[in-house]
C-alpha cells in the first residue's frame, strides 16, 4: 500500500495538473472568442464592400490557414452578428468569453430577449452545460419554468436557511422525456420509466441531485413505508423525497409526505444534514388548494405539475451536465 503522505502529495499534484488543464482551455477559449469578436468588428466596419466581401474573405483565410476550421462564410457572418450584439455591452462580452463559440451562436439565434439570454449564459457558466443540454433547456423553456412561473412551496416558512436555494431548485412544470409511457399509465409505471431514463431525470431535476433509491423503505414501529424516489442534494445538504402522482393534487398527499420527511429526519439523516425536503409531482393541481395545504404543513414541501416531453434527441439522451460536459474546443466544424 502506498504511504499516505505520498498519496496526499500525488493527489495534490494531480489536482494542480487538472486545474491547470482547465485554466489553459478556458484561456484558449477566451482568446478564441476575442479573435472572433475582432474579426466580426472588421467585417461589420467593412460590410459596405458588398455581398462578395465575406465570400472572398472566406476563400482568402482558407488559403492562408488551410489546417484551421472556423472561417467559412457562415461562421464569419456569425462573428459579425456576435460583434454587433455585444459591441456596446462589456458584461455580455465577458460572459460570452467564458462559453464555447457554438453556445454563443445558439444563444444569439434562439434567445432574442437579452435579459433571458443573460440568464442562460450564466447558467451555462455555472452548470457547465454541453451544447445539446443548452438546446434542450431552451427548447423546454427552462427560464420560464424555473424563474418566471410562480412556484408553490412552503420553504420560506419551514426552512431556517437555504430557502431561496430550495425555491430555485423547483420548476413549474417539470418536463420529463418518457415518451414510451402508455396513455393510461400508473404511478409505478411512471416510476419505472423514470428509473430507466435516470440520467435524463437528473438533468431535469438540476445540478446537485444524487440518486439514493426508489421505493426506499423506512420503518416506524415495525411498519414499513416506501418513498417513491429518494435523492440527496449536495448543495442543500439534505435528503429530498419525491412522490409521484398521476392524478390531481389532493391535500392528503402532503400529510403523507410530511410523515416521510419526519421519519427521514429522525431515522436516516446525519446530524450534519439539513432538514429533509419533499417534492410532490402530479399531473395537475389547483394552486389555491396547494397553497392552503402547505400553509399548515410544518415540513418543507413543494408541489409541481409534470409534463412529458417527446422531442429529446438521441445525442442528449446520452448526456448528463457534469463538469466533463464543458466543451471548450477551439476549432469549430461549421460546414
């Protein structure tokens, strides 16, 4: 067995190497975005030379740099658009320099409202979304579901800390890629499909969720009870129990989940863990009934509807937004 002190030294060195590799990629990406911005400025300043100007520039650059990608007429026009979008906004330019080039183009093309676009840019930086994940989040309207829509929970009343973080993790509605469900599916079928597509479910739940188990057994006074899905949230440092309902929300759902949360807090969580949180996912709900119910539940519970999304690409279905998804390649295949 390796000496512990030697192992610590090598681990520190490996950590330094990994950090430096990431810093080099980030620096290279920033320099590439700056190059494209300056090329875009030059094209914008000289665009009056005519329609053939960009085509001729494309040919000239390819002849001069035959081994480099990224100088097609289409990409040169993207550079022009990038410059014109951000020439008067240093904050956007700074954010753009932290993102891969294709991310910037996707955001400019798909998100016209600049305030909303800024939110997606910030999320990309924090979460390390791949290109496919970014497209998915835009197509499923994550900004509206996570920021603009009113979310129904009692976190502010029941959590001593992290209530804002807990509220921000909620979505209204949740959108899951479970297209193989039958039209008249049951709760267990929904649960099984979510387990089959667990990576996609984790993508939708958001960063910080770690899967613990399904039909998680808790025992109280020799009686067994089962939580549909149990997660641990790394950022909130707490267990999160998810109950699935294929019907409209009913007040008794919250009472039952409150019992589960009490049991988790008393029997499962460590002293260092924060109070457990519950999420009820249902097909539909009366917001007034939900709010009245949660007002008198003394455990942190959130209630959201869920929808089934049927356009998830094969490429995205293989992906999970981890740090390894950060795509900072400096050449771009734009043909």
